[in-house]
């Protein structure tokens, strides 16, 4: 019985060692699981923190973009108002331009008519100038003839006066000297 108790004690000791080894392995697995879960919780916490930080950054970016959108919307509204006024001004300018183009056409026609009239007047002036030149040449010819006739008349008058003086001297009861020209 002594052997049996010792064997039984050894059996229980070995069972206890086996139980401790099984618990140790199980405990190691549990610690691995706990560490894995702790790591997962830590990773998830970090992910949550990073997502919260990203959410905060995104909210700030949304606010900034919303402010930009509001500014751009206001700019678009003012641009639309300005475009409308510029469109009205453009329409007005186009209408005035058309009016001016019509007026230019009228002025062109008037200038063309005036130019044609001036050309006709220039032609008439040229004709009149040519007639004036002819008249001046005729007048010059007449003046030359008149001057020649006047010179001839003066010569004749001078000769007549000399002859009259000679006749007056000869009439002093002196015989007359004849200075008659030789007849041909």
C-alpha cells in the first residue's frame, strides 16, 4: 500500500505538473489573445483619434470651403449684375455704332457729292484759266499791236510836227526848201 500511495502521489504530482503545463500553455495563449486584443484596441483607439483629427480638419476645411463658396457666390451675383449692366451698355453702344455707321454713310455720300462738285468746279476753273490765258494772249497781242500803232502814230506825229515847224519857218517869206522824200 505504501507503493500504491507513492505511485498515486507520483501520479497526482505528474497530473498536477501536466495540469500546470496545460494551464501555462493556455495562459500563454490567453496572454497572446489579450495582447492581440489590447493591440487591436490600441490600434482602433489610434484610428479613432486619427479619424477624429481628420474629421476636425475636414470640418475646418468644409468651413473654409463654405466661406469661399459664399464669397464666390457673392462674386458671381455681382458679376451677373455687372454683366447685365455691361450687356445693356454694349447694346446701347451697338445701337449708337449702327447709328454712327448710318451717319457715316450719309457723310460719305455728302463728301462724294461735294468732291464731284469740286471736281466739276476744278474742271470749269481749268477751262476758265485756259480761256483767261487765251484772252491774256489776245490782249497781249492787241497791246503789242496797239503799242506798235501808237509808236507809228507817235513817229508820224513827230514827223508831222517837224514838217509843220519847217513849214512855219518857210512861211517867213523865204522860198521853201523841199525835203520831199524820194519817190520810188
